[in-house]
C-alpha cells in the first residue's frame, strides 16, 4: 500500500532563512479545505504527493497562501528546468494572450514555425523534423508507431519493440505495455505479442563478478539470446525504446551495454528511440541524457522541460523517418498550441542564453559531492546514490534486513516538507532530487542541509 501523507496539521519549529519560511503548522490549517475538496472530487490516483497547496512558484521556490516558502528540489518532476515562472516564458505567454490566439488546431501560426526551427537547430544533426504533441505518453506512443512503420518498409513482420522492465514511458495503453509490469498493465486485458522486455542492467546485478571490468556488452548479448530462446526472431525487431535513465531512481545504464544495444540495432536494421522526457534539456549536465552514452539514436521522445511549463511534447528524428506517415494522416487537436509553442520557444532560449546546461553540470558536482558525504554518514540507510548533473536518486534500505525501505523514504520526504524542502516522493525506496537548473548555490547547499536534518530526524523516529 502506498504511503498516505496525513492532512492533520502538525506543529513544527518555525523556519525563517533567506530561502525558506515555515510560519504555520504543516499542512497549513488554512489550506485543509482545498485538500479535502480534492479528495472528494478527484480520483485518489492523483493524491500521492506531499500535502502542500501551491499558491505561486518563482524560480526555485514554492509558496502557499499562508506565508510558507519551500526550496523546490522537484522542478515539478523535471519540468521547470529554466525556473518556475521564468520571466522569458511568462512574457512570451502574455504576448500570445494579448494577440488573442489561443488555439489553431493544425492550422499554421508563426510561433509554431519559430519553435520548430529553434528545436531542430539546437539538437544534433541527425534530427531534422519533429512531430508535436501534448503529453509525454503521446510522444512515446508516436515513436512506437514510427518505429513499426519503418520496420514494415523492410518486412511486414518487422513489428517487434524491445524495452526495459520497470522503465516508465507514460500511462496510456501502449506506454504501459512498454513498461513490462504485469500488475500495472493488467487492466489492458491482453499483451502485445510483439513487445519484449529486457531486464534492466542494475549495477548490483554484476556483484557476483569480482572483476571490476564486468563485461556489460556481453551481458546485453546474453539478454538478447534469452529473448531469442523464447521465440524472438531478431530479423523481426523493429526497434528499441530506451528510457534514458531508469526514472524511479535516476539509475543510468552501463555505457558498454547501451553501445552494444545500438550496434545490434544497426546490424539488424532496427531503430533506437530514447525517451528523454524526464532527462532532456540540461537536467543531466548535457542537452540530452543519451549523450552520456556516446551513441546516436534515431528518435527522441521529448516533453516536460521542452516547454518548462505548459503541456508540450515531441518526437524528433530524420526526415526519412518523420515523413513515413502519409500526408495529413497523423495529427493531434492540441498539437502546436500557440501558447505552448510560445512557452517552448522562450524556454529553449532561456536554457541557451542562461548557460543552464553548463550550470547543471557545475552545480551537479556540488549536489553529488554532498550526497556522497550523506551516504557515508548514513551508510546503514543509503545503499546507492545515482544520477548526473542536477539529477539524483537516493536508494534507501532497512538497516536490519537490507531490504528496500519505501516507508523510510516517504517519511524523509514528509520531514523535509515540514522543514521547508520539497523532494520528489516516488512511493518506493528512492528519493529523487532535481531542482531547477537556475537554483542558487546557497539554496542548493541549504536544501541539502535540510535533507541531512530530515534523514537524521527520521532515523531518530524509527529507533
């Protein structure tokens, strides 16, 4: 059962620093009606996050209506890379609203052309065209369609899609099938016989080998041979869908494993799509996460920080692949909405002119340096620190059993909230960290101090 955060206000110590303010009990009593109304009128599936009622968000800080202010280590799950309510984005939105152009279906408008031009200009050369959508899950579904269309130009049976167990690609039917989680996809009622799943190459799965030069390329080949033994014909693989890192824990693939995957794809005329929805646009210290693996994918799925605010996603690839759908055969009602495109264009410019990718890399050294100190301090609780740039996953375990400890992770998030820090609550044994790339060094350091305090307080409570 998922941890349910209490809505009963708790009296906590007041906080008043340059970056944080806690002036009320938490949750703030004045906001309880809003929380209760949401419980009453909205599906419970939406209610897994910390009970903070946001009133406004600016740069790296979140405010409620009661005078409380939190340092944000969530970026609304890696959307607000350029900072909440970035002035360039809000200015662009005001311009579109004042022009009175809120929706165009698929009819042309100038901002759409400007945004697409900018997107293709800033991405590596193999990406020549884009298809715009609204949600990240739409982008992954679109990529699957393109992969299979490409496969069928080679042979009619080339429909196989290979993804990784536990990867997150969205909540729609095809995206949930990609995840390979029988529990979460049970509602679908059937399994696509042309979807296959590789076990994620977790670093701890190499522990049986005392050779530090564990052969991850060979491991990929062995994993593929296991699929072949179950009946997969390699010639019928259309492509791979790769979440650029495993989302729940910010766990990256071994570089050699991904290189072997891409080499295999070339050998068998398969496409490789990277799902960069959580990781793109500077989060990892590079424009895209796949660049850490030194490979060249065929397709990218983009979203979240693509606009830094409003719902906007995309698939990008070569002209040859992106033009596979017949003229006018694939469209979306809200694709390229004028407001979303304006936000996207301003966001890309803000990331570029703010030098935020380099800043993510620089600040990431501060983040990971401090987290590794915490790992030493709480060595019986923290088993791994993962991530790159301003992205981190803290993996927590029970010190007695050594088993993953999701309850402890949830309680740390709750303690941090009471102290003026918002962390990404995953609902399992991990805590994710991903502040806006604009966060000030002092705020980043202070937030990490609070994280230390929250872990210490939770350890004390569980004794």
